[in-house]
C-alpha cells in the first residue's frame, strides 16, 4: 500500500474533524486506528512487521536499535502512532 492509499484508508476510519499521524515508510505494517476516551485517535502498527521492513535495509540488531530509539521512541504529540506486539 502506498502512503497516499494509507492516508485515504485512515481518513475513512476517523471523523472529518479528527486527524491521525501516520508513520512514514511503515504502510504495510498498519493494522488500524486506536482510541482512548477523551484523546485523539492514533494509528496502530504491527511492531514485528515494522522490524521486518527495516531489516530490508539493515541487519536485525541495527533494525531493532533504530526502531526502539527512532520510531517507537519518537513522541510527536497526542496522536503519536502506537506499535503493538500481536499474538
């Protein structure tokens, strides 16, 4: 899925006045939209798929370190994407 296709899908999942931040480059790891009472919606991503995407250009250890610090560790406001460990 392209970034534009994901933006279109995500916009259909939220109301017109809401916004959601998407994690660029991880379109194939997107699993849905999360919500918490009184807070804005947030994008949900499969952590293992994100790591798989990074491992296309990095060694496993490098991908894990990069993901932990630069992706999962990045706070960009209340709508910061969430990365889940699926069972």
